[in-house]
C-alpha cells in the first residue's frame, strides 16, 4: 500500500507510459475490491486502485460530498502527475466517476461504470430518508461492522456467487469504520445526475449484473442509451459485486474496451 495526498492506494503496471486506469470502489469496498482488475489490466496499463477518503489509510474529509470527493480524486491525480485517466468505478465509485467526467471532462479519457446509476433512487426525499434509516439502523442498534458485513454481502451478490469471493468481500467490508460508512451513505443519497447522462462526452463502457437489485440492468441500459458514445453489457447470474463475481468476463470486456481506445488513439 502507498499513500499520497492523504490517499492510500495500490498500483500495478507502473512501467506503462500511456493513460493510466484509476479504480474507484463502492461503499463496502476498498482498493482490494479491484484485485482481479489490478492483475489483468496492468498487463497493458498502469492501474491504480484508491481507498476512498475515510477508507483504509485515507483520511476522512472534513465535509464529504460528490464535490469534495471529486476534488480529492483530482488532487490525488495531481500528486501522482496524472493529467488524464481512464476512470473505472463501481457503485458509488461509478457515481464519483460520472461527477468528475461531467465537471472536469479534460481529466477523464474514458469511463467504465460497473453496477452504478445516474442518480440515487427516486426523486422522493422520503424514499432517501427511509433508505438511510434502514441502512443505519443496525449500527444504531449496536451491530458491529463485522456483523453487518456478514449479513449484507450475501444479500447483494448473484445466485452463482463463489463462497470464497463472498468471504473476501465481507472481510473487506468489516474493516470499514462506522464513521466512514455513515458519512458515505449520507453522501450517496444526494447523487443526482439523471438529467446529465447525455452530457458525458467520453467513451463509456457500462457493465450490469442481471441479478443486481442496487443498480438494475434495466436502469443501466437506459443510462447507456443516453450517453452518446457508450457500450452496454449485462452479465447473467451476477449481482452487485460484478467485477468480483465474474472477474474473467468483466476483465475480458474491460480489456477489449481499453484495447479499442488505444487503437483509436494510434490511428
């Protein structure tokens, strides 16, 4: 693990000189959530996975919003000397990816969005509040993050999820601090770029799980249809942890996507 700009991270493929890939994990994740991608994508790209502010050894922000998370990502890139990156985001990481692509398009070469949506839930604030209360109630009732992880992970994966993968995902989630978990959940429900998908100018690759109830394939397909330069894939019998549940299929898609972008740049 490395650390810079108060962000801890891991990277592979440092020898590559092209545009790097930066991986942004979800609420229950960490840099380890992208281990299969760090292994596969680093054959052709410098590949970096951060710990979102508040996760791992990354400092929690004084105020957490999509604006400050975007600023943290850009500061992280600046410290690493990265002018432009391919952003690969899962769940809320995909929301941060959309935010930075829309607000700082010159810093983003492409987007790969896994199990994410253009906004959180409906536009009904009461739904957002009910969701937040339901997610935080176990902690309010005295449940530990370890107990929460053991209950939560099996609920979000698909029917063919491997037990070893589920255990690894639970182990990752159990070390998330309650403070960071609460702060990021409160941030999550504020995301709304529903009307802006058509403004995303970068090439985009969207990958959905057919059994993902958090970011339904139908929602992601509709989102892809609004983005001018987007491709969409739906992986059968896969839930929300797409890149961990189906790493080979996911990596094949991502490698093909990035290879195509490299070929376009060289022609």
